[in-house]
């Protein structure tokens, strides 16, 4: 199919984008287009106006700050994949990006587009949930920041106002030498995950876990932080059977069911993917701090 008719706009500044969002009827923002274009062609979305963000100044960058990294909303996934700063400060994102679509889609896809589309099976939202990222939005009243935990308000629905755009993401880094792992189960490489798990661990020189983050993607309406498991991991060593026991809590997730997997199967996958992610993260942790 072909997309429905629409008017095309090509602004050069964030201010112009905000003005267009406020004045145009039924607008839609175009970032990388890897999700929007198929949805237009299948007429899942039918906007009257398309606002292209690709020529907007100042939205593509990866910068280090005192606590981690700042990423521009229009930063290409390929640029993140090959960024030395991402590999050093957020290796979990680097690992997850290897499983985002294929090289062709990463050449065009952006981090802001992925977060705004907010598919619960997408890898980058799961990484941001695991890292307690902060989303930066800009609208007519200026800039505001929102914790990623508050960003999804419903299935594929971000907490972005109609006249706002996502301009950046702030990621807080973990200590150097922390353990990390991103594991997913998909029908084939490059597909969205049926279920994924992202683990972050800090381990002391005695081998005990001192800090933990465990996030499950593709199961619920948004990535799910497993707080109960995280709390139980503190003080534990890398015992796989203990990880297996703790990850049984994933069966309590209110899981989605569809043509690809039942809710019960997704719950089962969550227990398996979580355990594997914890084992891999623990094995990578530098116990000398």
C-alpha cells in the first residue's frame, strides 16, 4: 500500500518544530522512519502533516557529563553502536544495539524515535529502563525532564505532550568494571524481542553483589524493572541456582499474549532470559572494583 496524503515540513530548528506542532492539524514527527514509514504505508497512522526532524540542528550528539552521558534524540543507532564513549560508559547499550534490527535499519533509526515509538519489545527502551535514564522533552514552555520510569503511560504511549518533542536522553553510568548483559529471545535475528532481559551488577572483591538492576522487555506494556529480584540479589554470590530461584518471580508479571507467544510462555521466557542475563553479568563483573 501507499501512505495516505499528507503535507511535508522540513524545519531546521527546535523552535520551528514546536511552532509547527502547535499550529498544524494532526501532525506526526518523522525521525529515522523505521517504524513510521511502514505504519504510514499500512495506514495504521494517517497524519495530515509530517514534520521531518532530520535537518534540525543540535539533536545528534553523544557527550560525557559528570555522572554519565547525554545523547541527542536524533542520534543514529549506528553512531551509538560504534561510539567508544557508549562502549566505555554504557556497555549494556552497545550490546543491546547488536540486536536492534539489521545494519540497514540502524543506519537510519534514532534513539529518540525508538523511545517515542515505545514498542515494549524494542531494545533501547529496555536499556533506558535498566539505567534509570532521564528523557529530555522540549515544548513551548521550555525544557522538562522526566524519569524513564514515568515516560511510558500506556501501551506504546509516551508521556510527551502534543506540542513537545524528545530532544535528548541522559544515562547515568555504573561503576567501571560493573557486570552487564542483554539477552533476548526472538523468532529470528533482527526481529523485535518476544522477551528480553537486561542485567547490571556491581560486585565487591569478596564476590558479593552490592548493586543490581534487572529489567524485562517484551512481556508487559512497557519494560518491567524487577525490583523484588534486585533487592534479593544484594549480598548474593554468583550462584546460578539462586538466580534461577529468584527469577521465578518473573512469572508474576502481567504478561501480554499475542500470535507469537502466550502470556504464560512470555512469563516462562522472562524467568529464563533473566537468569541467563544475571549469570552473564556476574561473570563479567570486575570483583576488584
